[in-house]
C-alpha cells in the first residue's frame, strides 16, 4: 500500500532563516505531488504541484519554492522566511484523477 | 475565480441523528468532488468522492451530487461523537494537468451526547 511521509512534524524558525520541508511517497510510481498551506482557521491553499520529476507548477506568488529531485520526493524551500509564512504545511499525492491523500503535515511557527 | 463555498458552522447534531453538510461550487466544468474530514490539529482524511450525479453510499456516509444546481452534500447517518470534526469539500475542475483541487473552508460538525 502507498504511504506518505512528511518531516519534521513541528518547526520553529526565526524570521529571515531558510526552510526545507521534505515529503516522500512509498508504494507507487510517478505520483502527482502537492504542497498546501493551511493558515489558522483558514482553508487549504495549493502552493505547488508536480506531475513529474523536475516539473513544478506554482499556484500563488510567494516567498517559497518547490523542487522534485526524485520521482517520489517533493521539497518545499525558502531562502528567507517571513512572519506570514507561518502555518500548517501539507504534502499530498495522487495518481491521475484519483483522490489526493495527505501526509501528517508540518506545523511551522515563525518568530 | 473558482470558488467552493461551505457554511463554517458549527453544525450541532445529537448523537444518533443525521448530519447534513452542504457545499456549492462556481465552476460548471467541475468533474470530481471530494469530502475530507479533518480533526483539530491533524491532516485531512478522505471520506468520500463522487463523480456522477446522484447518490453514493459508503457505510454511514452518503455523498450527493447535483451538477445542474452545482451542489454537493455529505450525509452522516447515526452520528457519533467521533464524527466531530471539520469537513472539507474539494472540487476538481478536470481541466489542465495535475488533478488540482479547490477546497472550501470547511464546516465544523459537533455531535453532542
């Protein structure tokens, strides 16, 4: 069966510091991969999605970037974090038009 | 802009009752519809998905889709306290690549003893 791993579970970072969040999927090949952010009391906002290695689509202009160096690895990065980058970051995967499945998420606090 | 609207709630129902959660969407080209359950502090968990007009049942859950009215609902029968959570409606427009979803902001459900 397929599983998705996200780490770390929680992260506290100072303003201006870099960020790297990692997500990996096991048990499948060539999944679609997604990064979402959920601000407190808000809905899920799609940040990036990828349909293949090296293929990244950005949904909103922001301080973040994404990369997919391997088929089942998706990385969310920032060179300098802003206070507004705080939130709950979720990675998800899907196959074709099948439902998306989420990882456990990373709760990011910026001080 | 594609939108998915949900009443934020909270929707309170007594234990054993039917909970009815509703969602409307703006894009007439939408092809697939999903319901996720999210417990406080946790990630969303897929509950149901529906692609065709009508009803789809899975255990205590029934998803209902009416494309003409741009309306999708989730019924939870015999509601239990463990069903207390936020329910997210998500819609896939079916155009372009990547199976992108637009999420509503969710309805908080409280099942009371």
